[in-house]
């Protein structure tokens, strides 16, 4: 099973989500072609109601502990309640360009 498929399965099994968008952004970084090391994850769930962003992220980290300890180098998290997601027009900020370790 691919890392992306495993991430999606674990999140969907670990919490009720109304929206999940997973993007492999590895190609934007200095890694070999076909890598699965850098991801952007948007999760919309009522489970986030009343939680500060750090608690939302910790909930996702707990579900993906094995992946974060292994193949996943970076995980950009965007977590919203359904109401927050609707207020944003169902859109999350894009990831910034990789600085590529060039010292900029």
C-alpha cells in the first residue's frame, strides 16, 4: 500500500471526516522522483469543534505516528470544522515553495 493510501485510510478510520484532501508534494522538494515524503493534508471534521489548532494537529499526529516516524518527512496540516471550511469557501492555503536548502 502506498504511503498516501495508508495516510488516507488511517485518518478516515480514526475520525469522522466530511472532507479529506491529501496531496503528495514530494515533487516540490529535493527528493528522488516517485517519493512519498512530503504531504499536504486537509481534514474537515466536527471532531475539531472547540479544539485549538495544536490539539487538532496532535489528533492527526496520533493517527499517523508510524508514518511520521518513518517515511513521512513533512506533513502540512490544515484542520477545520465543517463551519470553518464553509466560511473559507472550501479552500485551504497552498503550501509555500520549497526553499530547497539553498540558504535563502
